[in-house]
């Protein structure tokens, strides 16, 4: 049974030949950052052919997107700065009912991005968020099908 068949059986509530095992983001199909760290490369090499890939996909876009809706680029701004080994990202969003802000941090050598300040901090922020006009996002899915083809029977592609 291929990894793809195994994962599809699980999602359909059927019994596969064995329990599927996925490293998810650490399967080598995620980001090139993983290859900068020898300890990850060793894990990837060991796991090759032994795990079932669940590779995340997000559409390519040059437009600001929030909650699967497009945002006018003039209404959203990101400001970044470096402090020591940390990159900070301050996001400001202009809404009909006022500004929203959030703050995130990503440290060198760590893939996780921490949210330090959430976009919605109280009920008035929720009102601001809900005042944003929804503009349907219609991204190209070409990159999805390229990824499906590149993974083949070694797993499945899942949307983020």
C-alpha cells in the first residue's frame, strides 16, 4: 500500500495496512530552512521511505489575505525589525471602525513564530475586525497541483 493510499484510507474511516506516520512539516516538502540544520537532515534521511507525507500547501499570492478574503494592500502594513536573534513583525490593519495591531516574533534557528500581541484583544477589536469588507479571494491553484504531482504516492497535500 502506498503512503497516499494509507492516508486516504484513514481519512475515509477505513483500516490501512499499518498506522500512518507523518513528520508533517518536517518531511522535506515544507521549507528549505530545514536543510540548514544537520540534525533535521539526519532525521529526514532516516525517515525517507518510512513515513507518510502530509505536506501543507498555501496558495501563492501577492495580495494581502486574511481569513480567506483579500485585503486592500493600503489597509494592511507590516513593519519588521531585528533585536538580537529575534525578528519582530508589527502588523497594522486599517478598518472602517479603527486600527488593529498585532505583534509576532521569530527567532533565528527556530521555525516557530510566536504571537506576542493578538489582533483581537477585546470586544472593540472584534467589532473592528468584523467591520472589514469581505472580498472573496480567488487564488490560483496551480501550485497545489504541482505539489500533488511532486509528492506522488508518497503522501497527500493538505491545505493550510
